[in-house]
C-alpha cells in the first residue's frame, strides 16, 4: 500500500487519480471537485482529509468569522494560532469534519494540535506579538479532547494527529487514549532536506516508540532528496516498525 500526502490544491487531482486500490491519500479537499474525490473512493482509495485544529489560514472562507480568536502569528507560515477553547471554533471543527466525511474521507490528518504545547510553553518560540492572552493549557487540552471525541464517536472518522505529542500523551495518561488509533510525524530524520538535529531525532523516536508500545499505527513524512538519504529513511522506518512513510522532494507536499 502506497501513501501520498498532498496539500497543494493544484496537485490533489493528479494525486487522487494515480492512487490505486488500498493506497492512502492524505489531502486537503478544500476547493477540490467532489467528483474526483468520489472516483477515488469508488476505486477503494483510503482518504484522509486535512483538518487544521490549532490555527487558521486567511485563505479559508470562514477566516473572517473567527479572526477574533487569533492568538498570534504562526512563525514561518501564513496562518495564526487560534484559541481552541472557544466553543464556536470547536463546533466549526466538528462541522468541517462532517463535511469531509460526506465528501468521502475515512479519517482526518489533524494538524497543529501542538497548540497545547504552545500554550504550556507560553509561545516562547513565537516571533510576533500576541494578539490576545494565552488560553489556560488545561482548557486547551479539554477543548481538543472534546473535538477528537465528537469526531470519532459521533462523526465516525479516524483522527490522526500530526505531531502533537504532548496532547497525545496526555490523552493516554488521562485514560482517553482509545480515541486515537494512529499518529503521523514530520521530520524524524530529515527536515527541510537537511539531517534533523540528533537531539530532536532522539526525542521523536522516543515518542514514536512510545506510540507503538501503546498500540498506535505510526506514519511519517520525511523531506529528503538524495538517494542515500532516501535509502537511509526507508531502512530506518522498516527497522523501527513505522508502517507508513511519505518522502517529499519538495518543501510543500505535492503528492508525487
């Protein structure tokens, strides 16, 4: 089974068309012709749609409705961290999940669940001014837990956090780990086409091994171009029992 990750709208159609039976495509359905998605579903392609829980992009049509919830600019990206403790945002995420299921998704790539870590750490890595006070991390955890619970039990979709190790660990430690069946992690070995910092690699490997020990299916995304690096990544994932791997030769995820 091949895995493709594509968040560039101009390449989603191509990615969905080339995917074969039982392949996994992780993509952003926003603005994509539903017929293309339906065709992939009919061919038994497994579809995971994109859901940004912890930040908001100005390009989204609902941006103006929720821009008052912005906490701070997301450094390096054209988006803003958002206050997930607001019930309006929680309800919007659940609404979006329902729409994505109706389009054909069986799961969601849950992005920016690291909002919990940001609030715990006080946005220390943030390089722009704060737009509103930092929410209480405990309330942030329960807001994320509420959204994940509703999406898994009522909407009926698999939730796959991207990163968000602090949130995932807390779910398990507090007795709600059953809401998560799989995780995905970017840049364990390579980030931005450079070898990842060895300390970051060690931290991520410890986390992913913990995930395996807790029965989670582990997937990864690596940004690497060299033949030797690709070979290294494939061997590493196989040796560690991480089952899903997508190797990107672009800074953005184009599904190639």
